[in-house]
């Protein structure tokens, strides 16, 4: 217990009582890892708010353009053999969780046969996409959309109309119990034989380890909240394959992609991603 003398020596009087004070306000002190049920519900209810705040703060400056996509997913490359007298057919693509366009715009530059739809939960992200100098609705249309809600999908994206979909670090931001809904909605709009290309955080990724060291809020198994309120799920490899297979997809590829973050004292570690290719059956 602190007395006035101790407090006057530079030790904040309220410090030992801070966890109890915060408890009454439904906050969890930094020494408590598990989020309360109240907090878990708040993270879900305010998910849109947290992502809007993220994009308001970071604009287009946080994520880099994903120039590696055609290397990892050759299906996104432009056709190699074309008839000189007629252009290749348009490929209808869909970016689920498009953010500010770090997937869409590099691919549109590289592959002139693509037309892209972009969906994102954040209205601020979609505003930034539409304000991009390369936004042209003859090649790309972006919509605010909760991808887990079938009624929220834009009428422009009709059932069985999409050739190929990209989902890059998006399912991890959704509550695990709602992921199946997002996959079901995607299945509905893909053409028979259409592809879903997936890359997301894998279990024991360096980012997950760093969050654990920072004592970030644990919402559930492998599901954590960052300091800004956004959430991240870290997929076990087999679970990702099961999720897509349960949604009706044929699992053509489902693997770990590893990336070394360097050898400095601050950056050493391994990034671990689940990367997959899943196909809607042709019949």
C-alpha cells in the first residue's frame, strides 16, 4: 500500500489500483490477456468503425502494392497467346476485401483483359479506391459491402458471373463463425469452374507471436485484437482446407508460404501464410 510519502517520491498513487478501476469501466488491464465477453461483443459490433478509423489514419500509405500476385497465382497473368485480330475475352474478377486497391490496380496494369469488382467493409477504403487516379468504371467498380451478409452484396455481381476471386488477408479479419457465410456468398457468384485465390495469416506467424508478446487481447483460439481494435485470425493449414471444402470448393492447392523477415535483432523471424487455390465444381 502506498502512503503519501511514497506517492510523493514519484510513484503514481493510482497505479496499483488501476486494474480494479479499469475493471469497473469494462476494460481489461494490460496484464490480462483474455478479452471479456463484453469486449468480444464490442469488437464485433464496432468492426466497421475500427477499419474506417484505420484507413482514415493510414490512407494509402500502410500496405504496399502486391506486385507478387501473378508470381504466386499464375491464373492472374495475362494470356500469353492472343489472336492479333481480336482481343482476349474479358475475365471478370472479384477482390473480396479490396482495401484501398493494393491488389486491384497492380493487376489491372499488368493484365488488360481483367475487369475487377472490389468489395470492402470500410466506406473509407472504398472512398480511397474511387479517388485513385486509375479508377475507371469501365475496368473496375468498388462497393461497400459486408461480405458475410448475402443481402448486402451489390446487384451488379450476379450469381455465376465471376471467373476468378482474390481474397488476400481478408477472412482473418472476420469472426471465425462468420467465415463460412463469406465463402457461401462467394460460391454463389462464382461461375462453375471459377477460382478462388487465397492468402492469409497462418498459425504461429511472426505477427501472432508479436501480438502475444504485447499482451494484445485474445478473443478466441488464434483470434486476437490489435491495439487499434482491428482483429486477426491465424489459420492452421488443415483448417483452411476444411473451411473451403465445407463450402463446396475443390481444394486444388493448400500450402504454407514462408518468408524470412531478415536477421536483425528487431526483425528476425518467419512470416507464415496459408496460400490456396480452390475451385467451384463445374457441375
